[in-house]
């Protein structure tokens, strides 16, 4: 891969982040592909790359070593499988796919290939995420018996009426989009214990009243009131792990969570020797331990860093060494299993 370049498939919100990361770490991008020619051209001009509206030429290009796939979820499986079959290493955005069957198809294609496949669970690469992993692995928390994590956007349903809110194109709403990050981060911090059972409930309360919905933010495109919103805009779940640990997960694209009492995001890990809390994009973690029969609360500052850059650098060094250092395809499937079980528990088919 040392003498080869990247192809970026999808030049929307996340495509822009990957393009910037590639530029900043000096990773050459040879192709930018988007079905919208303007988007492909804007990014390709910036990166001095070729632009295209299909990925055929990029996948056939022997100078391309790896592709970064950042397109709507319903295209993940097809594009990842095509890229692996074309002999390219693949960085695939989260969630892995729309369903467990699609995850299995990607896993089968990956097993047949000799390529590295990494998933875009970027929260592993924030500086708070890295610090949390270091603290957990140091044993400072002892045996962790509970993890409580939330992301509460208040009025931020993305691209209302577009692909994010159309189940046939996204596979699900806030749970699929935000929940998968929390599930991956929790399982990664805990060392991937098996899941025992899952209880969950999803709600669709805001986005589906399309014209009455007042948004604070509309990422992934302006509202399309002629489109579809048939996905959850919040989800709440309790996951019991085989090692006895419980995970309480709450996510929303829209919900009435009072500010500032409920921070936008938080992750709390509670162990028998200590506890750790942090906000997902925070600049510190809080560590509580008992010292000389006193509870000691320590604030550990972390440096600022662009986690998309760290993530891409880790993917590329994995490619050099022929292994995935980040979220593997198996990790992606485990996350999808929990998402699927939460939808099932909630009475939603997936
Ligand atoms: N890891 C993260 O932090 C993170 C953040 C945002 C999005 N994502 C994931 O990235 C993916 C894309 O999300 P987004 O926010 O960039 O969406 P987006 O709608 O902003 O961008 C998607 C882009 O894909 C293009 N596209 C559609 N079909 C295509 C095709 N066949 N070939 C090439 N391009 C095509 C669209 O024109 C659009 O420009 C999703 O899977 C999402 O879950 C991950």
C-alpha cells in the first residue's frame, strides 16, 4: 500500500471529514466518487484527485490500494463486497450494514479476501475514548458491573425525509445511527464480553410529524417534506452481558432532555474498585477511586486531537502490517446483533 492511494466513495458529511483527515496526514487520495458530480468535484479539486459518479474506475485502478466507504447505509454491503472482491482494503463507515444477513455477506467476502477491513467506530479514537481504554485496561476500575451511556440530541433529526429517516435506506434511526457508536464503545472498553439478553424500546415521536417538527439543526441535507420518516428518533435499552455487567443505553436525535442538567453525551463505567465518567467529545475524564477509606475524584485532562486523523492513520498502519487494529468486521457484527435485538425487543422488525 506504501506506493498506492486511497479512493473515497461518498463525498457527503463524513466523506468531507475523511478527505480532510487524509490531507492532514499526507495520505494521497486518487479518486473521489459521489453520485452527485458537484460533491465529487468539490472534494477532488481540493485533493487533486479524479472525480467520478460511479466507483467502477476507482475499483479497477491498480494504483488504488484502499477505499473509504462513506455512503448511505443501504449501500454499505454491496460496495464493501465489491471493493474486497476488487482486491482493495476497505474502511467502511458505521453501522456495518442494514441487517445481520448483510453483515454475514460482508464477513464471507472478507474471509475470501486477503484485505484489511476496518469499521468507522470513531469514538474509539477520541482522546477521551483512548484515555478511558487506558484506565479500564490498567485495572483501576476493578470488575466493571455497569455502564451507562447516552447521546441526547434535542432537535437534530438528520436530513428529515431523506435517507437517514427512510428505513429502507438506513435500516433504522437514532439507534442505528448513534446507538451503534455507544454499543461499540462500551463493548470495546469491556473487552467484548458476550451479550446475554436485551430489553429495549424505541420511539418515533418528533420526525414523523414532519411539517410540525421544529429543528435546531438539520445535518445531512435540508428537510424533504415529500420524503419518508419511518424510523425511531430515540431508543432506550438495557443489555445484560454474560459476565454479569449491565449496559444502559439511551440515544436520541430528538427529545425533551433538560439542559444543562442532561449533558449532550456521557459515558459512565462503574467498577468495584473505581468509576469513570466522560463526555464523548470532552477534554477530560473523571476517575473516582477509594484511597485510605476516602473517595478521591480525579480529573484527568486529555489533549485535543482530530480523531478522524488518528483513525485513518491506524487503518493505514494496519494495512501496512496486514491486520486491523481498529473495529473489525466481527466487532461490527456484534454491534449489529445488539441493535437488532433492541429493535426486536421493541417490536420493530429489522
Ligand atoms: N463515524 C462517524 O462519526 C460518522 C459520522 C457521520 C456519518 N457516518 C456514516 O457515514 C455514512 C454516510 O453518512 P453522511 O453523514 O456522510 O451522509 P451524507 O448524506 O451527508 O453523504 C452521503 C453521500 O453519499 C453519496 N452517495 C449516495 N449514493 C452513492 C453511490 N452509489 N456512490 C457514491 N456516492 C453515493 C451521496 O450523494 C452523499 O453525498 C453513513 O453510513 C453514516 O452512518 C459516520
